[in-house]
C-alpha cells in the first residue's frame, strides 16, 4: 500500500464502522395501541399533575388515531410515521374535533410501554426537534403516555 493510502486506512475503517452502526441502529416501533397521559411539559416546565389532561390516544394499525379527554372524544384522524428519521416523526391529520382539516407535526419515541410525544401546533407546520419544550417559540407540547392494557 502506498504511504498516502496507508494514512487514509484508519479513516476509511472508522467511516465503515460508523456506516455499519447507523445501518444497524434500532428502528423505532410505531406507537400502536391505546396510551394514557401520565406527565407532560409545556414552555420548558413540567405540567403539574393536577393540570394534566385526563387523556388517551389510540393508534390503530390501519393508520387511524382517536383521542379522548375526560372520557369524551377529543379528536380523530389519520397518522403516518417516518421511522427512518432521527428522531422518528409522526404526522397527525385531524379529521374531526377542534383542529379538523389541520395536520400536526410531531416527533416520538417508544421505549417499552412508554410513549414520549412532542407535538407542534396544529396547522402551523412546526415540528419539534427534541423531546423537550422551550420557554418561547417554537411552541410545542410534550406528553408522556403509558400503554393501557
């Protein structure tokens, strides 16, 4: 091997290892099932337990989702994920409720029976970039759910 190529060998090996690691990274699972809110964050601060919505979200395998708050329907629509992006993205298209006709851009992570879901504002096209909120714009909401049996 020539001296120039031998100097590049460690770099090429490192790049190969990095490519292999990203190709083998765990693909996030979609948020299928029924989920109940257990905590949240808004404007960079935790939402007090007494202020948390008594809410659930259900994601069905056919691409439909349903939301409830205090036992009543709060929204429904279609959902679509892109698990290839990091973090994984979730688009909620609202077909009923206050945000009917709007799309809400989100990111999510499922770890065991916990779903962390950061919501953008419906219809504004702002997608959160991390599973946390900030004190100011862009305004997002983070809710953490547990899977219901």
